[in-house]
């Protein structure tokens, strides 16, 4: 999920439509650069004083002539100019603590609810400039001081209230840009202080607003950015994932991706948005209750349809299914009931649609890893009955071709893990200290996790006690000069490293399941 949106917006503003940089804009930029160089505490105080004076004049004029706009219009123009001047503060982020001490933040933020939306829009642009990631780079402490002061003075609530009155006017380019800059500011605040991701959802209606934006059928840059912010908010926050589930978010996301079940995005920006929507969907599928909502809303069926249509969302649909089916048997059962096995195993056998994106090797590999995980989830979620038989029969049909494919993947991943293990041992010889946990994590990243899942699937097949399958597995191991002990060793390492993230009882249960396979291999 790239946050490349912001860069593009600046370039678009600087060029005048034919890819030439507008010279007058450059001149203005250079002027502002030169005024930045002389930025010191004295200048900051002068700027703040001047701003406070114009603000006071505007408030007084509006109170005196509430029904005569022409009488306070000039003070608004002056206020606009002062807010423009304050943008030079972005040239000296090291002075942010002084800006905060001058107590000007409450006055600036108060203007987000100014009756004149143009003034509120000026404040949004100013905040985006002050918090821009390029400005804050290497200024961690001053950045934190500014962000804390903004949050203390209700920046989140005020920004979101303001975006709600702007969002109806997408036809207005100024308001559209302000919506974009509001989202950019929120992203910048999260960058400095990650806890903002949960704060903004606790204190404001941002999640609801984002869902509303995603519901709109027409694509525009703000819909793209809304999808990106949504994915950021959901990324590492169980609280936000649950919150979104409670506001019908699973349904909204499914409707948004359903638009692409039989068509591809038209541009790379729209493609990026679709990826963001699937990222959000996968994050939201982490909590159990949202997996339930997904199954209820016929998400399993929709993902299978997307796979069958073979459009660009193909791989994303497989990923969403993998998230939905992990540790959730009802999704696995629904998958078998709506004939998902045929589609999934066709993909597992390498029958995947080819387009320019998936010619890349890494794309194919990611797909393989997802499919292995999905098949392992099916085996873990469907333990008995006719569904189990249908799953097992897939590995017998066509002369056990699925077992051949499984062993082909087993060899590829085991070679890769061996190469990584050798590399890590070399590093240790070069005196690079590495504890066991770090070594294990490096191996997982290099493909050990997928290898473990393949070994688990082999365990399930072996325990089914079907002679045809056992004979095939033994034959293929022998051809590769391997024995069942090699599979057992992988399962043993997996068993010994199962964590207790889901509680000690679940850890015991998981270890018992793996132990059963180890014993079965004899």
C-alpha cells in the first residue's frame, strides 16, 4: 500500500497541463524558500502576532455586522493572507515547540469551524504543510510536540467535522483538494504518532465517512485516498477492525469490490484503490465475528465468482478467502458447499490467468503460498463427513496429480529453506550473533512457513489411511532420496515453535494435532 498519492498531487498542481512547470509558480516557490531561510524565533513571534490581530478583527467585524457580509469581507481576505504567511513555519520545524508555546494552535484550529469554508480550507492546507512527512523528516521531537498539541486541541474532531461539510461538493475542485489534504494530514499525524489511528476512530465519525466515500460508484482521487486511509486505520488495530464490522463495513467492502468481478480497473490509480479495498477486507477479516459476517453476506460466493471471471482481482480474492477460512470452519464448509474446490484446485495446479502483472515470478509464488494456506485451512476446518471425503478425493483423482504438485512445491520450498539455513550458518561463522528466535524468523520468511503447511497437508493425507495416497507419497519421497523422517523433522520444528498467542489451551490443542501426524509417519 503505497502512499504515493500525495506526491502526484503536488506535481499535478505545479504543471499547467502540458507537463511544463509554470514559471510563475516556481518564482513564488523560490521567494517562499528565501523567506524561509531567515526564519527564527523573532520572525515566528511576528507572524503569530500579526495572525492573532487579523483574527481578532475578523471576529469583531462578524459580531458587529452578522447580516452584512460586505462589512466583514475585507477582514476575511486579510485573515486568508495571514494563514498563507503562516505556511513559512513549515520551513523551520525545529521551531515547532516555540510555535506551540506561543499558544497559537487553539486559534488556528478554531478556524476549522469558521462559517466561511474558504477559511477552513486555508487551515487544512496549512496543517498539511506543517505536518508533511518531508518537513518532519529528522525532526522527531519537534514533530511530536506539534502533533501532541494539535491532538490536545481537538484537531481530529475538527478536521472530521469539517470534511463532513466539504464532502458533498465534489464538483468544487477547491473543496475536493481540501478533502484530499484533510486525509493527508490525518495520515501525517498517524505517521508521527501511530496511536492516532485508534484515537481518530474513537473520537470521530471518520470510519463512517470513509465507508460513505467507498460506496460511491464513480472513481476519483479522493475515493482512492479514502481506500488508502481505511487500509492504514485497519492495519494494526483489532479495535478498528471490530468497529468497522459493527457498522456494516464487511458488507460495504464486499459491494465495493463486487464492482470489479467482471471488469478490470481502467487506470493504475484505480488498480491501487482496488488493492487498498482488498487490504482493508483482509484486515477486517481478522476478528472472528467479521469472518461470520463475511460468510453471512455471501463473501465466499463472491470471491469464487471473482476467481472464475479471471479478472485482475483474481489473486486478491484468493487472499481474502485465505483470511476468511483461517481458523474458521464455517467458511471452509461454505467453500466446499458452493463448489469452491474445483476453482481452488485448478489454481493450485497452476491454471491461473496470465496478464502482464502476474508474469512476475513473485506474483506466482505469493499465489502458491496463499493456495497452500487455503488448502491447509480446509483440512483444519473440515474434519469429517462427506465434505472431508470430497476434499480428500481431490488428491486421488487424475492419478494423484495434486500430490505430485504438492511434492513439487515441497522440494522447491525445502531447497530454499536449506539455502537460507546455510547462509545463516555462514553469517554465524563470520561472528554475526543471532539468537535462535531470529534465525527461525528468517527461515520462516524464506519459505519455511509454507513448507510447514505443505508438511501438515501431507500429514492429513497420510492419516486418511488411503493406500493409494500413501503409496504415492512414499514413491515421490524415494524419488527425491528423502524419507518420511524428513517430513517428520519439519513437523517437529513446527510443533516446537507453536506460540500461545491464542492462549495455552489452543497451543496444546495445536501441538496435539501436529504430534498425531508425527506419530502417524512412524
